[in-house]
C-alpha cells in the first residue's frame, strides 16, 4: 500500500542552541538538540517519532516546518532543499507542510472565531476565490473533522480540548498539505477523547493520502498509528523500524528499556524490567561515544569512545545505532 | 491485615460558583485497608482529585465545601478536627504527593533546609541530627550523593529526582497512608517506572496504605489491589484490580478499557471510542450521568439516578441496566 517514492529527505540534520552560562562571566555553552539525523520519509506513510522529553523530537518537527533554522544538514522536500530557497519559494513550500501542535489551548487565537481560524490559511495562501467558496470550504472542513457547524461562530474558550484539537486539524488540512507534522497531538487529552482524535487523524490520512510525522512519548499511541517508528535518544535516532517490529523484535538496549518501563496492559502481566541506571545525561556540551553509554547495561569499551551510526540490521529496513549489532553487518 | 484504615461514606463535596453549584464529588463511598494500595481512575473533572483533597481537608476555602458524608481515619473523625489537630493529622497520619514535583517544593530554599524544617517541626531534634535524618531519608529513596543533593536548590534537580525528594519527605514521619495524586503524570516513562517501583517498595517496607489517583489504567494494573472508577463525581464501579480487568461491568469502564490502544495487538481496526463529552457538573444529579454517552441507555437511565449496588461479592456497580435480569454483556451493542 505504501508508495515508495520519498517525499521528504532529512540529511545529516543538526541543531544547536546556545545556552547562557550559570553566571554572567561564564562562557556560553552549546546544547546539541539534534545531532546528525538522516531520515527518509516516504509518501503516504505515518512515521512515528518517540522519545523522552528533551530528546529533540519536537525540535526535529519544528525544523521540518521551518520554525527552527537548523545549524547543519539539509531537508529536501520532493528533491528540493527547503532551507536554501528564496522567501517566495519558501512560502509556496509552506502550503505543503503543515503542523498540529500539542497544546490545543494555546495554539488557537482566542480573539478569532472557530470559522476565522480555519479560514485563515486559505486566505493567506489564496487557495480559494471569493467569499462564497471560502464559506463552503469551511463548512466542508467542519463536517470532515466532526464539528457541529452551529459552533462556527464560537470562540476557542467555548470549546473543549478535544474539539479544539479538531479545529487545529481542520486548519492544518485546509490548504491540502502533503505532509502534516503532528507534535504530541493527543497528549493533552483524556483517554476517551484521545481515541476520537486518533481515529480522526487516521481517517483523514487514508482519505487524502497524507504523510504524517507523528511525534509522541506514548509508545502505544505511536505504535497504533505508525507504519514506521524512529526512536530518539539525546538528539540521535537510535533505532528505526516497522511499527510491528518494535514490539516483536526491539534491538537497541534503549528501546528494550523503554518497552519494559511502560505500565502493563493487564494486572496479570509480569514484565521483566530492564532498568536504566540514573537519569538522562545533559545534552549541553560535547560528548564522546554513544549517548546511552553511561546508562546502558550492555555497554562495551568501544561505546565510550565512538558514536555508533544508524546501520541496517535485519529485514524490512530495520536500522539500529548500536555496536552490539555491528558484527552482524561486517 | 484486612483492617479498615480509612472509611469514606457518602462524601459530597460541592463548589459554589457564580454559575451555580458544581457537584464535583457527589456521594462517594470507599474503604482502604491497612497496607493496601487503592487506585482511583477517571477522566479530568471526574472528581478524583477533589476526593483526595477532601480526605485531608485541603479544599480551597470559600468555594469548596464538604456538604455531607463522613470520613473516618483509624478511629478519628476527620471532618470534626480543628485547625491545630488538622496540622498534626496531615503529614503525621496522612501525607500527600502532588502531580507536579517541581512546584511542590519551594524554589527559594535548599532541599536540605526544607527537609530539616519538616523534621524539626514534627519532633525535637537539633540541626545536625535533623540533617543526618534527611540524608538517611534521601538514601532510602535511592538518591546516591545525598549530601550534595541536600545542598542543592529544587531547580537543580530533575523531575524524577524532585519526586524522590518529595517521597522521602512524605515517609519521614512514617505516615499510615500516602495520597499520591497523579504522582507520575509529569514524568517520562522510564522515570515513571522508577518512581512507581520506589512507591511500591516503600509500601512493602513500611506497610503504608497508598491512595493512588491516576488516569492511566496501566499504572493501576501495575500498582493497585483495589480500584474505583469515577465518572462525573460519582463512583461507577468499585472492585478489586484483577476483577476490573477480567470482569468489568459498567459500560463506562468498557469504553475506557476499549479506547486504549494496545501495544501487543496487531489489529488495524479503528479504536472504539466513547461518543460525546462528559456532562456539565452543575447539571448532574437527575439521571445517570453517563446516560447521554451510553449506548445501552434507556428510559430509566435518563430519569433515575442509579445506586451503587453490590452485584457480586466485593464488586460494586452503579448501572440500572446491569441490575436488570440477565444484565448487559460487553460489546452487545455496536457503538454507532
């Protein structure tokens, strides 16, 4: 079902932030949010990105839509770089890549009615002609995301969280983008509402053949929606695999630990816990070796000195960045 | 072992707002035994946090009021305590762990200061003894360089570390019960697992009862002995943990269980959802609160408030349809 043509290509992307020293005299230090990330996203697929807070998953999403300017590397959309284009071309590209944010409360303008918010992208990008067409289009979008058209003239504060997230989705798909970056779209919602929004997103994806980049920290949600999953740790992708394989055949020690830390699905389930000692190390400053080296239960001497790269391991494009699997490839 | 520690009977906590009376908790009864872990699950606004703050009388003064009911903790009537008695009740008998670890510590004092202050208000100890006690407490919760941590400010610690400090503080005076209000919601999965393991370990060592409030059913499966499901201020189901998983009876519980995506499942089917949204708490109390979202609802559900009935030994359910002859079967009606 998946079309194999690559729609978005991320090449050696890195993003550094400057952080101030603890007191005024101290030098500024560098926070490496993303380190040398390469990723191909195929047309019509859902790529899930998962990781703990601070691992750079949101930064990656924001780089793709152009909210952050990467420090190195390149992002190609349909073969064209989106970083080194004129502002006019950049504007055209925006039409194809849209974003749904995490917090449904702060991502809508409180002074715009629901209909205004949904109509705005279409006005900005001039995709509709005339008032009548715009109104019809807004009506259609409301219908598609399952909102009552009687609520069109309400303001954001009059909606519940789930309804507001539906509005955000309507706004993102209003100009028929090809890629939608969903940054934790359901994390702020209750379980029963979460399922409604997930179903909506999945339905729209099938209908319009959209490509999603689905960022979340909830593994079961990501697994449910995604065709492929990338697991991130400290600014690097440590494993990339098919949605099914992550549960059946996790390879990287971090992925295994992450899976074992998830609360059980029934009271009888007795999970074998793989504990990672300590806390996530700081992304500030330069680091030697594998990002997980300090916490990994299977750490080798080599891990402390060299950074493993993301290499093919097994079938179906299962890739892992870990020296434990290096022998298999050589 | 099965001696009751906390008995809550028909607790009603209402909030008086300009828009009307909001029935946040509307007749909740339960019992926690010594050394037991009980969970309360529900969506936001279902009254689970208000229930817990009612138990230690931490409601915002003015707006919230306990209208009726009784709370009995180990022989003391909590609702009859005066201000001074309350101070020693909180912390000594029951301590509380809040959702956000970063805001439950004061940002302007060092961890050591905050911990020794707590020790010295509770018992006679000079500064150095108190400091040593604090250090020991931190070591018990698995903080390695305790001495250095005592000398840091809360902002210098990570979320998981802060929550450990708070757990250390809550067990300082060896309380009989800990109320943990969404203790891991603000934390990452791996840190969440660490904190939950720690809580369970503390419960094992000190035989403390824990009232765990969460919206994550996975956390309940991992931790709890018994569990209460709340919806719109009312208990809808109350039973043992494994019973709730294997034999849930209330339609809301079914909806909740079915709407969670499962990690191990292979199915590509749509997630089943509960249609609609929870009711306005100012307008509840005339019918079954779930009737507007329930696929099984009929006339009686829309006109009479269901009572919590013991359908099987130790299994309480508030549902009209389930009490009928034959009862309901899970998945009997397609949710259209």
